[in-house]
C-alpha cells in the first residue's frame, strides 16, 4: 500500500509533535508499506528519507487557504496514493482518493478568533462558515476518522452529525526525556505551555497575580495579553516541567491536552480546568478548578500541591498510537 501523509505542519507545536511521532514510529514499525511525505520547503530540506520505501514531495502551499483546497488535491493525486492521511482538520474536499483524517479538536467551530484576522468582520464570519462546510464535507467523505479523545469523538458526532462508527479514538503519548541540568528558571514558578488563543482562558490565570512562566510562540494573542512567552527546545521544556511547582492548564476546551500528559510523565503536578476531556485523560492525576473563577484557581495554586511519580499506562504511548493507526490504515484501504 502506498500511503501519503500531509506533513506540512511537522515543525509546528501541538499537531506538529503528533506528525513527528507518527512518522518516527511508522519508520520503525511498518516494514511493508510505502510512504509519501508532503512537506513545505524548510521541512523538505531537513527531512532525511529513512529508507527506499519513503519518498518526499515538496508542497509549498499555505494551510487554511483557498489555494490549499485548489492546489493540494492535484499534488496528492499525482503521487498515486492508495490512502492519504490528513493529520489536521484541513481536509482536501476535491481529492478523489481514500482519506483518513485526524481531528485533534473542533475549537475552530466553538471559539471565535476574529480579533487576529485582517479580514472585515463579515468576511471573517463567512470564512468560518467555509471552514465548517469544508470540515463537514471532508469528514463525511473520509473512510476513517481518528479522534484523539472520547471527548473529541463525541463533539464530532454532536457538532457535525458524523457517523460514530467511522471514528476511532487513539490517545497521544509523551516523548520528553528527563534532564539533569540546573533549573532553566530560578525561584518558584508555575508553568503554562501552549498558545494564547481565547479558549485557552489565560485571563483567569493572569488574575491570580502569581508568577507564571509561559512557554509558547510569541504571536498576536500573547501580545494582546501583555505576555512575552519563551520559546524552548524539547530538553528545555522538560527542564521547565521538572522544576515547576505545577503546570496550570486553564482551557475552556481541549481535544486532548498533551502538555498535561507530558507534565505528569516528568513528575510535574497538574492543576487544570474542570472540563470533561481532562477528567477523561488525567483521572485522579490532577487538581481541578472552576475555569471561570480566578479565586478558585488562586486558592488551588496557593494550597498543598504534592509531587508524585505517575507511570503512564500503554494508552498514552506513541508506539501504541501508531500501531492503532496502522490498523486504521488497513481498514480504510479495504473499505470500498
């Protein structure tokens, strides 16, 4: 089988980590299928083909664009694929072949980020409607859909009316290694990891007045909050987790919550919003607070926060995830 992977976001955070681990484990675990990886220019030059069964195709096309919908189907079609894996919600609706789609969350349907758009308000709203339409068409046409949590699967079914039987849940894993160096940040601090989009609910964290280190990419959303995040390598991120008093995760919505899994794998306590996905993923391994109440958060942050070692079970393992994904590939390929 010849399988394509749209890896244009491989260097991004979040979905980029998912793509990197997907490719890394497929190289080790799949010794039969052929793979075609579609990459932007910088990633294309840096990506070293592991063996003769892997090829790469330059796809210098911006995501979230009309151009993407018009150009990428042709690029995919020319690769003569048996199956195409789109690891993000940007499904190419004009591509005629078989598709597997990974949905990390449906935040784009539930939260408005129009303040960062240069488009007039009406055009921005039309663009959001376009996203919804494209997503619905794409998921309806997809042979299989991968959801990163049961919560996300439920949202896909309820928000878009997709058949639950075609959705398979595969959890993500933690791949950061413990470090032995001195603390990157001196003194006591809480840690936040990720972007500053509105649904991340950072206002409630800022209002506590406590010292927080923000690790993420500097952009409009951080600047509007008056925060300058630090950009870190994986080793530096592990250092921040290990030495933080706790990871704080105040989101109003998440599809999975990878930083929380990374934190507990490195012995960092997690204080997170009381939303369904965190109960699903973290169980008893977190302290929960009302995400609309900064006083409740401040109380939890000032309280006793014990550190404990948590062994992640096999569900939260990239190898497990990729083995499940390979099974999904076979099922999607056989689905006429």
